[in-house]
């Protein structure tokens, strides 16, 4: 697998990583611990070196599995990104970005992972006001000063929040970025480039839509977040938008899944993307999605903007 620089950190990582929310069983329906472990080990066998997680996923169980993976590989060559700031001990769960909570969450994460530091420590989707107030960021800086976090930053969902994080000194940003939702990273391109900020591209398959395994008639289970995220009309619109990009599948690009991941990697600002498999087979498919170059032909990238605009995608 090709590697990329993680911003200005001096670290290099495999360009195709793995996001673990899907393995938690909390976003898309139940996943057994055995299936989650098989997906993690399959990814490692395929050359994946970057794993993204959160202490809130399955109440820390996903971190425990990652700790097991690290031990089996003697901690060599792996980079783990951990998001902190969601308190699962409260009912219902809520965001908490105070210094005491973040410090305790970091310490618990270190214990589960079996490490003395977090490679990458991010605030877990804080509000813009949370970043502006400063306490959460100061907590991250204290963790770095104490040697508990090597790189710090934030997972954000808007360009405005990303700009604030960069001004605060974020070394890493995690943002949603895919064929159908490119606007956040595009809106941050100047700041990211100028600051040599590492970018983790999450949701590269748009919650499975770009994996191209279902159509607008798909009905999601009660434990699948997509049931509540997309109504029937919205889902139908998104499927139509997906179809507008199907021309990317030809020659060396064998599927829309591959095209979607290659689109993300064609952006040089991206350090790593973290598709989230639920099975070992999906983990292998994702890891093998961009084996040849170019990621996408120049003529396809040039034509893509027009196709997406015609489909109603705001780039």
C-alpha cells in the first residue's frame, strides 16, 4: 500500500486506513466481537496501518480489540487515532469536553490500547462554540505536554469549525469527504495547505451509499442510523446523485466503491481515508481499492464537477 505524510508530523501512514464505528455495532446494526476482530486482522494483513476509533465506541470494547491487535503485532508500524469527548456513562450519552473528562478519557484509552501515548488525539465533533471557548483545546495541549498525545486536533463537520481548530494549532483535522459531500474539505483547502495540517477523510463511502450494494428501495433496520438520517425522498435523491458518478467505473476502476475511494485519494490534501467496514471481506475490498495509478484519469476528474453539479451536489 502506498504511504503518505501525516501533515507536518514527520510520520507516514498507509493511505487507506480503517474507521471502527461500523465495527462497534452502534451505527449500522449488531456486529459480533469475533466479526470485528476478523475485520481488523484482515485489514492489517492487507497492509492497513492507520486505525481510527473513539473511546465511546462500544463503551471502549473497540479500543480493547485494537489493543489486542497492537500487542499481536508488537506495536510495530501502526498509528491509532482516538476521538475523545462523548460520555457514555451518562444517560443519555452526551458530549463532554471539560479538562477532567478528557484527561480521564485519555487515561482509560491508553489502558485499553496498552500504550503510553495516543498517536493522534482528536476532539470528537465539538460544537464551534466549544472550540471557541478554549477549555477543550487547552485540555488537549496539556495532554500533549504530558506526553500522552503526540498529535492533537479535532474531528469537525464544517469548514468554519475546521478554521477555528487550525487557528488554535490543530495538527490533524478529520472531516467528512466523499464524492457526494466534498464541500467541507474544499472550503478548508487554503488553511490545510498553508498549515501543512494532516487530513483524515472520514465517510468516504457516504455511509455505504457509494459502496453500491443497494438502491433507493433499501429499508434500514431500527438499529441503523441511516433509518433516521435519510427519509425515502432524500435517499432516492442521493441514489440519483450516486448514479451520476457511475461513468467513473471503467478500465482499471472496477467498481463504484473503488471509484469513490480513489476520488478521495486523488486529493493531495488527504493524508489518509478511513472507510468503515463491518466484515473482513469489506475490509479487504477497501484496502485493495487503489492498487494502481492514476487514482482516476484526469479527464474523468475534469468531467466529474459538471456531472455532480447537474445532479445537485454542492462542491
